[in-house]
C-alpha cells in the first residue's frame, strides 16, 4: 500500500496505542510500516512534526462549536455550559488514546489547529465575562482535569479494592463498600469532578466581578 502522511500518522497512533509513547521513534515506525527510515522523511520532517500531526488528529475530534460567536451560531450557550460540553468532547477524544497523553502533555505545542481550539475557548470565556488574564488558567484547569480523567477511565477496574487494602484501613474499607460502587467508578468521579470544577469556577468569576 502506498505510504502518505495520513497513513503514517495512523501507524504512529497505533504504535503509541499498542506500545506506549516511549516506543515512538522513526526507526520503530519505519518497521511498523515496512519501510526504510529514510523513506519516512518524504512525508514528515522528523519525530517532532509527527507528534504535532498526531496532536492535530486528536484535536480534530474535539468539538469547540459551542464557543462560536453568537452571530455564527443560533445557540446561546453560557460559558460554563460550553466548558462542560468541551470537556466531555475532550474526554472522548483522549479516552481512546490514553498512551498519547504524556507524549502530548510534555511536548511544546506547535500545531496551529490546537491554537485555533484554544482561541475559540478563550474567546468564549471572554464573552462570558472572564478577565483576559484568567482565561488560560481556566482553560488549563479543565484540560488537566480531563486528561487525568481519561487515564482514570482506562485504569483497571480493580485499581482500588477492599481486598488489596486489607483490614488495617477502616476508612478505606468503609468507603469501598459495594453499596457505593455507583459513586466510586471512574465515570462517576468524572461527573462529580466536572460539576465541582465548573461550580467552583462560577464562584471564582462571581468573586472577581
């Protein structure tokens, strides 16, 4: 099959999904697509560009339409509701590629589509009344929560158990009673955390007003 940039990004994502972010190198990727390393440079300038193309692929699945300017969208979505919808879309995009999180979170962002997303989010926050100097902190707080939740959602179901804790931790044992399973899951924790985070941000904005 003829190799092109899109197929190379597909292969890189699959490699990271399967073997982790530390496995990503031009040599391992070349072996994955059954090509010589030198041939990959016909499609990307190197590992750095490849990472940014992977970032762009994920960002393309994150919906920021809720942050559209009022004249561009018939919906009138408040900043807090827009943040909630963005966070859910963000989680869906990264939950399918948890091994990519550390790679992207520790690499300086050069991809313009990511900045386009950020511009939409910050613009929505500004229209919602947030001071310009606080918007990045708000955005990054939500991002950090979502990325942590994406890892939590793919964690083993028995990540924390009564059996592993043993009998010496009465508070843990009580909190992990099976009666509370519905409140203790990763999905439930995301819902609780997202609600708490956004409510806290609303209070912060009120305090700044």
